[in-house]
């Protein structure tokens, strides 16, 4: 009898062990709001696109996706904070090429590694940048700008979103290749109002925010990055039309916007997010909205973004060392 009871206890225990535990089962993802950290202030290109995507992603996931702006140090502050967030799928980073490929090389104290500390989720788009000038500048194109700068070394200045940002290092690369002395003025907020007012002369600005001011006659466009003109500004020549080595394949001036998650985020969650984000990017409404801003929608796989992120990190490391751009 004792043997029978012992055997029944073993069988019962084994049966219970294979039953799902209400406490052990994770809740279906997502069951609460998702935070999308944007390492730039509200109103500039990454923030504009992040809000377009977050609105639609909220609907797709059935839960709010909240944009959390954490600007500073060329995007480093927001990236550092995102890297240390819980890797549960409820903390994401909406970032750009400059933050992942340039900032870690410019700031030796950076407490994040763009490849080791993050998992790729999806690229949203490619974004050209436009060399724009204040309306009262005594030039209207790259040729006359370069001629003026050579005659007046150090007289011109250009604004950026911060030291180590894409607009800073990209513009500095172009100016160095032209042999021009133009003073860099880094901003913590938006440089656009000062460019419009004539406080600063030049800026390498993302098409997202530059195009409305160009079309509104508030600033003028000198040239656009990449190898092809964009439909939103068909009369604006590319930088490479002026000189081919200034922006080969758009590597210097173009950027990308993409979403990453802290390393360790479950692959199943990454796959779910990628599927939903790519669907959003491929919708006709989103395609039209992004192209109207001069952007090129992409919507890549996880693997494609991871490969691009690594390649850009290595490419810009060489450029930053050549320029000796450093913030201690």
C-alpha cells in the first residue's frame, strides 16, 4: 500500500510540473505603455519622424508608445540612458546615424557602445541633409559660397545640433575637403531660428526641418547630400554635382533614422516590433508623408540594420580620427 501511495505521489507531482503556472507565464507583450527615447529636443528631424511612427505603432501594438525626449551631448545622453534601461521591450531608442556611428568616437567618456549595448529593431528611412544659408548671405550656391569663404577665412560660421552630431562632423568633413575656414557653433537646441534671423550663416540641416523653411522663403538651399536630387527640391543640386569627392554615395551627408532596443531584449519581441514597424513604413500614407519631407522610406530587416550600424560605426571612427574631433 505504501508503495502504491508513493507511486501516486510521484505521478501527481510529475503531472503538476508540466501544467502551466499562472505566476510563471509572462504577460502577453505588450501589456503596458512602451517608452521611445529620442536623444534630441522636440521639433527637429528625429523627433518629427519618431512621433509619426509612435502614433501608428501605438495603434498596431494596442498600447501607448510614448516619446521621451532626452537631448544633450550630440545625442549621447539619451543613448546612454536607453542602454541602461530594462531589456523587456518596453524601452526603445529612436536614434540616428550620428548618435550610433559618430558620438562614441567623439566622446571618449561615452558610456554606451552602439553595437554591444543595443539590438537592431528596424531602420525607418534614409535622410538627406541640406547645406542651407541665411537669406542675407552673399552667395546662393556651393561655388560662390566656397569662393566667398576663401576670400574671407574665418568670417563665416555654421551651426549644428551639437559637437559630434551628424550636422557637425558631416559639415566639417565637407569644409575640410574644400580647404575652408568656417567657425563651428554648436547648439543644444534648435539652430534654425538663428539661421533665419541671420545670427549664423550656414547649417547642414536634415531635409525634414529644412524643407518647410526653404519653401517658405526663410532660408536658402545651397546643395543637398547624396548622389541624386530629391523630388521635394528638384532644383537644388547635390553636393557631388559641385565636387564628386565631397559626399561619395551620400556617406558624409546622409543619415538614417532607426529604432534599437537594449541588448538582451528577447528576440521574439524584436521580431514583433520589426514586423509592425516595417508594415507602418510600407503604408502609402507613411510613404507619402516621409517623401514630402524629402526622406526615403526603407523599413529594413533586423539583420540589415545591424550590418549597417556596424559598418557606419567603423567608417565614422576613421573620419573622426582624421578630423581630430574630440570632446573630453
